[in-house]
């Protein structure tokens, strides 16, 4: 079991930057693959970026070159640095923890990111 709390969402103009942070507690953080997902209004939840316990990263095509995911196992945090934001990035962003052994997923409460044109 792991608890996730996101922070850093807000309203920004197109072209701006925002950093999201996710703090984890309650389990062995380093054992999890961490990720950021988002769900826009009327859309399905989609993966934005993931980072494995070994540090391997993966990004959705729509955010490659603009977003950077990172983790700090000592602090039990995972961040998403979002640059060159576009209105299409507007969504609720969720922190995700995936445990490969049990195939369990854990989710944060979500944080709203709104990008104005």
C-alpha cells in the first residue's frame, strides 16, 4: 500500500512552465514504477510519462521534448517538469505508482492543470 499526494497544479499561459510533484508514503517507494497520467474533459485517462525503479523513462509522443519526469528515492517523490505548455495539456494530472510484483496500481487525488491560449 502506498499513498500519493500531488501538488503544483494551477493556471498558466501557453508557452509557460509548471512543475508537478508527487509525494509517496506507506510503502517501499523504490520498488515502484512511477508515472503521471492525465484526463482531459470528455477524454479517457492517458499516460503522460513513466519512470521505472531503475530510472528508465518513457513519454507520450505529445509531450516528448517538453516534459521531464524525475524521481528522488531518498525523498520518496516524483516530479513532472512541464515546459512549453499548450492548451491541449489542460487536464487533471494524476500521480501513479505501479508495483510490478502484485500488478497493483495506486493513484493520487489529482491536480488540475489549466493552460490558457
